[in-house]
C-alpha cells in the first residue's frame, strides 16, 4: 500500500510540501492531528508529521516538512509520482476548538505548518485571531499568505531583521499579552526552546497556552512510551495524550534532552545518506 | 484378562516403533543443538538450530503413546500429540504435520515459543516418571522439527465458495492470523487491519529474531495472502476508523478484535523519563521491527548502544530485552527482579539461555530511582534489597523491601519490562463494548463481545498471555463468526 505523491513543491531552502494519497485518513482527520510516515518498510524510520490539510475529493493529505535529517532529506528528494511506503493516521487528539474570544497564535519556523489548520479552525469558530510568525530570516519564512487570509492581525518577526520586526516571537507575544484586554488563549507551536520561552511569557500574563509537542516517536499509538514527557510532574505520552498540552505544565528542559537522545547517530545517518545520494547523482550524470 | 490387556498394550507399542515402555524410558532425551553462547551473543541468528532427523526419530521413540494422553490436556488447542509423534517415529512427516495442523495453524511458531514446560510437557508421563519435567518428551521441539521440514510448503488451504459476507480482523497477531484463516476457509471476504507497517503482531515486533526468525512468520502471512485474505497495514482501528464505522459504513458483517495488550507499564519512579530509559516495547520494537541493530548498515532507526544496561523484570519480555542488549554490544547486562528465580514467569529455557550469554541476575532487588547526569542521561540505578514475605493473592510470596538497603549500580541504559496492559484506544472509541477493570474486553466462551457481530480473543481478552492461547481463542471466535454469518445469510435470503 504505497502512497503516491500527487504534487510536491519547495516553500523555502529547507521546507517542502506535498499532497499525498492517503484515502484512508481523510475521513477521520481533524486539526491538530498527525500521521506517521516511513519512506521504506524494511529499513526506514517512522517519523511523525502534522496533517497540514486534507482534500477529501482527491483523497489526499498535505504535509509540510523541514529537512533536518535522513528521513526528511529522503522525503525532500522524492518527486511527484513517487511513493511513500507507509502513512499511519490520523493520530493524536484533535485540537480543542471553541470560541475563546481573542486568540493569539504563535508559529516559529516549521511550527507554522501545524499551526495553520488550527488557526483556520479557530477562525471558523468565530475567534478574533492575532498571528505571530517567526523565522530566522525572510527567505525561510513560510505560509505568510495563507495566514494573512485568515488572521485579523499578523505580526512577523525575523531573527536577523531581514523582514518584519527584528527579534523573537516571544517579544511580540509579550507585547500582545500586555494589551488590554489581553488575549483569552494562546496557541504556540515551534521548536521546543521557542515554546518554552513563549510559555514563560504567557505564564507571567496568566494567558492559558496550548503547545503542540514534537517528541521522538516510534508507533504513535501508545505502545512504546518513547514519546513520554513530564507533565505536571507525571509522565504523559505525547502521541495519545497529546500532541497538545497546557504549555505551563510541560517540563521543556527534560523534553529537549530527550529530543537530543540520538543526536550523534542521526548525524551519522544523515551524512551517510548524503554520500549515498551524491554517488547516485554522479552515476546518473556520468560524473566519475 | 490382565494378561490380555498387557498383550494389546505391547502390540500397540510395537506398532508405534516396536519398543516396550521400559525400552523407551532408556532412550536419553535428545539435546537441542544450539549455537555456542559466546558465538550467538554476537549475532542475531536463531539460538536453537533444531533437531536433526536422527534426533527427532529418537526423541519420538521416547513417547509411550499413553492411552489417556495426559499431555493433550496441557495443550490449550488440544493437539493430538501422541499421534503426530508416532508418525515422526515412523518417518511420516507429512502426515505428522497434517495432524498438528488440524489444531494449530502455526506449529513452527508454537514449537519454538510455547511455554511447554507449563503446558503439554508438564503433564507428560515420561517426565512424571523421572520426576523431572526436563525429561518429558520434547513435544515442542518435535513440532518444530516437522514444521521446519517445509513438507507442505506449496499447499494453500482450501477456501470455500464465496459467501458475500465481509469479515474484518483487527490486529495481525497469532489470534488474528488464525481467525482470518478460519473465516476465509468458510468462504468469507476477509480483511486484516494492522496498525504497524508489517503484520505478525508480537511475533514480529516483540519476540526477537534469535528466538523466532521473522521469515517463519512471513511464511504464514504469505499463506494467508495466497488464500485471498487482504492485509491492510498502517490502519489503526479507533483512529483511522472506528469499529462502528467498519460495520455501518464500510460494509463489514462481523469483526474480530485481536489487538493484544500493547501498552507498557512503567514503575513510576524518579528519573524514569531520563534519556536511556526504555520500555521493553520500545527497545524491542526498535531492534526487531525497525532493525535498529543494522543502524549504520542500512537501517535508519537508532537505538542506544549501551555499555552497561539494567533490565527490570522477570518475564519473557525481560529475557528478550536483556539478550537483545547483549547482542547490541553491552558489556554488562543486569537483570533486576524483586523475587527469586523460582517465581520468575519467564520460560526456563530463556532464563538458561540468558545466563549462558552472560546476563547477570540480580534477584530480590528492585529499583527505587534512576539517577541521571547533567544532560539527563542515565548514569546509575538505585535499588533496594528485598525479602520474600507472606503469599499474595496469586499464591506467590510477596516481596518486601528491606528498609535502608539502598545501593547503586552504574548503568547507562535502563529497560523496563514490568508488564503490558491493553491499549485503551478501542475502549475510548467503542462505547457499546464492555471491558473489565483491567481494560480487557469481556467475552463469553464463544468469543462473543457485548456488541453484536463483534468478537474478540488473545491478549486483549486475557491480558498478556501466550501465542498458543491467542491462537486458540482466534479459532473459537472464528467458529462463532462462521456460525453467526451462516445464520445471517439464512435470514437475509
Ligand atoms: C506530533 C508531531 C508532529 C510533527 N510535525 C512536523 C511537521 O509538520 N513538519 C516537520 O517538519 N516536522 C514535524 N515534526 C518533527 C519531525 O517528526 C522530525 O523533524 C523528524 O522526525 C526528523 O527526522 P529526520 O530523520 O529527518 O531527522 P533526524 O536526523 O532523525 O532528527 C533530527 C531531529 O528530529 C527529531 N526526531 C528524530 N526522530 C524523530 C522521530 N522518530 N519522531 C519525532 N522526532 C524525531 C529529533 O529531535 C532530532 O534531533 C513533528 C513531530 C511530532 C512529534
Ligand atoms: C517480548 C515478548 C516475548 C514474548 N514471548 C513469548 C513466548 O516466548 N511464548 C509465548 O507463548 N508468548 C510470548 N509472548 C506473548 C505473546 O506474544 C502474546 O501473548 C501473543 O502474541 C498475543 O497474541 P494476540 O493475537 O493477542 O496479538 P498480538 O501479538 O498482541 O498482536 C496484536 C496486533 O494488533 C495490532 N494492533 C493493536 N492495536 C491496533 C488497532 N487499534 N488497530 C489495528 N491494529 C492494532 C498490533 O500492532 C499487533 O500487531 C511474548 C510477548 C512479548 C511482548
Ligand atoms: S501447541 Fe504448544 S502446548 Fe500445544 S502441543 Fe504444541 S508445544 Fe505443546
Ligand atoms: S504424555 Fe508424554 S509419553 Fe504420554 S503420549 Fe503424551 S507425550 Fe507421549
Ligand atoms: S510514540 Fe510510542 S507511545 Fe507514543
């Protein structure tokens, strides 16, 4: 049961998007849920990616991913018409959507991808939405147009000041929280460190905050415990109890340590892959 | 009269190989050929290599062909043990396998992993005579011997005429495989839905290659496919689709739930979320299903390559994890168990193999907390010593911690194997189904659940048990499904 890539494109230097056949998933998929994919059934790793959109007519789902290691690089090297060996889902609990009133949505880097369907659903539920998007630099900012369409206000920050305001999303978030009335609810998705800092800000202003966690996973169904985090001092499984949690109760420091568990091995794997791809490329082009 | 009886008995015995009981008792039990411990601890190939034909014939001659066949009562699926063994004694291997297959669809698997010493072999007259279970007829090894000969390799079980009835099997473990085969044989249109990308259940993700080669499970899956059973991987019932949807929207007429007891228990002690602490499920899934032992040589999934590992628990899962850690290169593997070896639920053979491979047993000890370094990586485990106290509900003596007996063991990896419980996914999404307090589905003796057209078996019903029990329950449920669908056809037509 391979899943055909219907179309694929590049959003920035390291970010890609694709519509992939996954007819079995569209019926149940809701905002906030994810899939686990594997590029190769025999030797591939299983990695989680958020469902960034569904197209029930075509039976496809949209995924958006950042090239950070072996598997995401392999995905990036696939073309329209190629197939992904396995897609499991939809996994995790859907986002709890209601009319909170004023909501601030913060997306850092690739976090903008999982944030988009949530922001859309929040808008449809009647919320007033302020979106804060952050990226290291203008060239790697993604989904700006899509967010403009659905937000009442949008603030963009770049670390290097190449676009929007110079600085971090957390600074813009503090500013929004300082307003009266302050937002009723915050949604924050991005790298763990960014979520941690944003949660410190919203905690100070007592703005309830949902985060979506990106721990390492294996099965995504609760059977391994590899995705566990410390939440309010107790263990929780991100794949079944989350991926969204009250950010004020998450032990981000431990989570970041767990994310780095295989750092060295992942590097090796990625290096090997790059070498392997170069070889194939040279062979194809008759270059050595 | 008494003489007559003796005469017939001897005749019977003669037929089955021409030996008297006394002569049979004299034949020594045949040892299972194995890879040497120091060799196998460095590879992933099967430890026990299987009887030679000569050994199998000899071992088969040890069976007395007891009239009341007590061994059969110990086998959950009631294999006609003395009959299949008699055929081996005479070299009729194909016939022998046919007899086994009347009751067990997976003899190559059960012959390897059945806890025979608590089942068929526990009851064997020969073992009882010698007051030593180890001297019982090696029923499991003989079963494996004929199954491995591949005498029926190309045979595909016959499938009945199409009935126009659709059966969904959820989970592809041993129970699901048998339920699929049996309902398919009745002519139904059968689909297996499996959450993982590969079918086989615990037999592929849990039990390691060195104990149960994956090719054996694959062969059974291939047979199912040849019979026309459809297998849909990457499909999580309760997420991708609910049971109700399968029945109401997707046109299935009956459902078998065989999703196992896949949720790992943790100890809820300090430090259990540190880097380097695994559930046995995670450790074994990475190693078996994702082949992390080939990381760097083709496989993409990493696994901790620890130097000193502690495995907590005393069951088969703990033994598998410990032996896997040895193979992944750990210099020291400590197995920490809070009772004594006598109370260990693991198979005797596995305990023996683990010791041979260098696993160090720390008995009457249990972890109190896990200690990490500044990067939250495991650096030691703090344990308490225990003593055995009053017997508990299960009749085993309760382990009691000795106050103030704390001590530390330096380790860089901790694997928790203290039990598995049912996954609540199905429970959360099927309000009509009844569950007990442990989260297991409640069924009657025919495998029927509280929901019409829905049947269940295996670990999701019993809690963590055995391959052969799951198979037996899959068979019972399939029979009920076949009866149910037959009646349903009649009503409709
Ligand atoms: C619920 C969820 C939703 C996610 N959604 C997206 C998304 O929409 N787009 C996106 O780009 N990324 C998403 N991620 C992160 C994505 O899964 C990782 O970037 C990816 O697994 C990296 O794999 P790799 O082999 O390319 O890199 P690797 O070299 O293996 O790893 C790079 C880093 O990614 C993380 N990682 C590694 N393996 C896994 C794993 N099996 N599961 C999770 N994280 C891992 C680690 O922190 C690691 O340091 C999501 C993660 C989760 C848990
Ligand atoms: C490490 C280990 C070693 C063991 N050793 C032995 C041994 O030596 N001897 C022995 O007899 N027994 C042993 N057991 C126990 C034995 O494996 C189980 O009792 C047996 O496999 C249970 O079979 P089952 O039919 O219930 O399904 P399982 O084998 O548990 O398989 C269930 C399947 O269902 C799938 N599934 C789960 N949820 C869903 C869902 N929602 N939708 C779709 N699919 C789903 C799972 O991915 C899995 O593939 C061992 C178990 C483990 C974990
Ligand atoms: S299936 Fe298991 S219990 Fe039954 S005879 Fe074979 S080894 Fe013994
Ligand atoms: S009890 Fe032992 S000796 Fe008797 S029939 Fe069974 S296997 Fe043979
Ligand atoms: S990924 Fe295995 S339990 Fe969550």
